[in-house]
């Protein structure tokens, strides 16, 4: 399957659509690194928020397959040109996803609440002045406001609402986004986390973080390549080792329960 991913072609483009870049590749590499677990998990509904060119959702559909044994795919983007480019990328690779032009998952919350097994997000994460966030065009692909967190902080509660009881979220973050604080915030919502891919480029240091509900830790303990083998306490210890600067949150003691 990795060879198919490597062959993903940029069949369509638009000056206002984000072309696959280091962050897109890191996210797909994380999915490939977790491929064995994903195949065992056998998700039924997968979703990408901010699909851009379609490189990630197409890769995910190729990794997991479609049809009777595979998953159903949904992807959103606020940029209508991105939705069109994604449609052409999917079609050129023989896979299908339902595509919706919307802000994060606006209008889909009721329909998808508690149903999404896998969510993937490469959000606009670059620290910028707040007024650059949500502008039309290509700027919406990267402009993340203060600490690059403006869109990320809107996506997290939506993810929490849409993810199923066994739901997994893979999200790209930048060091400037304070990923350890994001993990603590998600931990308060009941999610464990681990870094699946960490990558430094000349310009940025990226993490692809996987989040899953703590109740799922038995499954996670059996995962291939799992860092955390014995539940939430170890998961949090692992998080501390991954983010040495991590500050303890309000509920940090509950990690040992
Ligand atoms: C960094 S690009 C990632 C594109 C693609 N997923 C990839 O990895 O190559 C971020 C994408 O999120 C989209 N986006 C930004 N704000 C959004 C929002 N509020 N709701 C949905 N999509 C959004 C942008 O239009 C852009 O396509």
C-alpha cells in the first residue's frame, strides 16, 4: 500500500489551494506508521477537516480501502476550490469521499455526532495576526492567529463531539502551537495522546499527534508500536517524556486512575 501512496499524483491544482507539503507528508506518514493498527481497528467512518488538494483523504482511502469491507469517507474544506481539487484527486485514484464546503463541520454536527471513527486534520497552524485568519483564498490554508491556535481551538471541541466512542484523531501541530497544552486540553476531555511522527524542517518542527479516548486504552495497549502499554498513567508519563516542557493541568492526578 505505501507504493500506491507514493504514486499519488497532483492531477489538479488551483492558485488558492494548498499543495501537499512537508506537513501533508508528515500526516500521511503518520497514517502509514499506524497502518497496522488502523487496519485492525477497521473504522467505518473517516473524516478529514481541511482537505486542501485531497492528498491526505485520498491516501487514507487507499490505506484503508472502500466498499463493503472498507470505510465511508467525508472531507470538508472552507475553500470551495479545495473541494473541487480534492474531488479530482480522489477520482483520479479511484476512490470516493463525500465532499462538503463548510467551516470545519458546520451543518454536519447532528448527522455525524459520535459517529466518526478516524478524523485527520492538518490545520492552518502558522502564527499570524488574528485578522489574517479565515480570509478568502490561500491564506486560510496556513493563517492560524495567535500561537497558530485560532482554528485548532475551534476544531478540538468539534472533534470531541463527532468522534465515536472509539474515535481516533490525528492532527498536525507546530511547536509554536504548544502541543503539550493541546494534549492536556484533550486529556481534560478524556483523551490520551501520543506523537506518531515528529519532524523538523528548516522552518518548523512538526508533530503529528494521535488522540484517542482513554476508555480505548486496552486496544491501544495491544497496538503495534504503542509507546504506552499499561493505561492512562503510563500514557501521561509518555506524554511528559515527549514534551519535556509539559505543565501539569488541573486534573493531572486523575491520570493514574
Ligand atoms: C495546511 S492546509 C492542509 C491541506 C491538506 N489537508 C494537506 O494536508 O495538504 C489547511 C486546509 O484547511 C482549510 N481550512 C482552513 N480553515 C478551515 C475551516 N475553518 N474549515 C475547514 N477548512 C479550513 C484550508 O482551506 C486548507 O485547505
